[in-house]
C-alpha cells in the first residue's frame, strides 16, 4: 500500500491548504458556484484522512480504531453539511 513520509504528508497538507485558500479568495468561479465548494470539501476530506492515517499513525493501528476515526470524520462532515452542527456565532441577531 502507498505510504507517505511525514515530510511528504506535510508538503501535501500545505499544498492542499494553499489550493483551498486560492479557491476561496481567488474569485475564479462565479458567486454561488458549486464546483469550488465541492473541491474545498474534497480537499478537507483528504487532509483529514492524511492527518488520521499518517500523523496519528492509524495506518498501523488495528482496523477498529482506523474505522472509528475515519467514521468520525465522515459523520462530522455529513452532519455539518446537513446543518446539524450550526455554530451559534454564525446566526444573525
């Protein structure tokens, strides 16, 4: 299976963060476009997996722990997109 070194993982995380920033601030897409939202969410998922598998070293952990953490990541993303995890600071007065 493909294994990244910590330095490559760090570089990939920084690259994805830069791409996310460029998509959010660059104005390359029209207002309300779906493509940049899907790209940013995809980049966030990839970054989360990299942190779980490489930095937390869950790639070598028992499958139960790996699936619990990946499931937590996916569940959080789904609940966030469903609007269940709304932050009270985002609500207008």
